[in-house]
C-alpha cells in the first residue's frame, strides 16, 4: 500500500511510517517502498526499559548493524539505491492493504 500512496502523492508530501518498525530491515523496507522517514519508537523504548540509556544505545546499534547487513545482502551501497524490488511483501487478506479502485 505504501508504494501506491507514494505514487499518488507524486512527492507532494513527505511520508512518515510509525508502526511496526522493530528491525533494521523494517526501516529499509519502509524506505524502499517510498517512506521518507521511519520511526522506531517501540524498539528503543524496549531498550530503555531494559537498560536505560545503555539499553537505548545498544538497541540503536543493533538496528544499525541489521540495516548494514541487510543492505549488503541486497547488494546496495546507499539508501538511495533501495527500490520496491528489494522488498518481498507477504500475502494479505482480501482487501487489506489495497487502495479502493479509482483512487
């Protein structure tokens, strides 16, 4: 659905994603599909609860490592190289994740 939204907006607005980002690969998928920003609130909050500032720093380091590893596996060297072809979407239930016809 994100790629469809991005296509409709034609770069008129920035797209921010703020749900379901738990891994570095999630950030990359959001960017590849057209998001301009991906928020990682829940992930770093878990780090905060588990270890305070050190937990947050560790969480962010883990996510950075995941992003670097995933980019290497995809064969891209920069975020600008990411495209929808780098994302494999799972099947959704009928009607979910689709824009209505004519939109």
